[in-house]
C-alpha cells in the first residue's frame, strides 16, 4: 500500500489529491501504454467513485487492480515474444472464457475496431482498450436492464447516452 501511495503521489503532479486524465495519460505513456485522452478518461470513469472525472487514492487502488488483472490476462494468453501480440483467435477464446459470448459479426466488428493495424492480433494496449470498452458497455447495458433479461428498449436519447458512456 505504501508503494501504491508513492506511485499515486508521483502521478498526481499538481499534488491536488486527485489524478486527472492528463496526469494518468502521462504516467501510462511512461510505462509504454500510449492511450488517447478519451481512452484515459474512460479508464478513469471505470474507477471514479465520485463522478468527478478524476481519481482519488482509493480509486487509484481499483485502477491498479484493473490494470494488473488485464495485464495478467494478456500475459496468460501467451503473447509472441518477438511482437508482444496475441492472435485474435486467442483473444476470442479469452473473451468467451470471460463470459463474452459474442455473435461472429459482433466479434468481427470489435476486432476491426481494436486491431487498427489489421494484424489479426492485439498488443497489450489494444487488449486493454477492448477490455475497457466491454466492461463499460456491460455496465451501461446493465443499467438499462435491471432485471437481467438480456434485452433493452431505448429511446434515441438513451441510445446516445449509452454510446457516449461506453467509449
């Protein structure tokens, strides 16, 4: 916990007690993960308990746990030692094992979006972005499906709200 507190203090460059998207983006880039500010803001939304758009130390602990879990999952898929990438077939198996039973056209659309190099593989950064998108989308869907029926009916405004909150 002490080392996590130290890391938090290092990332919190303005010493405000909260980490902004720009501060987190810089820290992730220092670790070799180059995400857009929009993706970093989505990462923050996953952990931001107050809805402030920033993360506190407690939120940072959840973020750290999320990042470790995603990295462990990625490493368990056995990335190619030369490229650091995992074939999409292996990613598909991992998604299914994690409870994401996706229709082939949905899986193809996701892989098209999250494999921008069209390399039929994903690096850690792409896999993390995919995982973040799926978690966010699932949380948004569940908000509209409190009974867990697997079906939602949305107005256009609700759809836009759901789409924006899943990015």
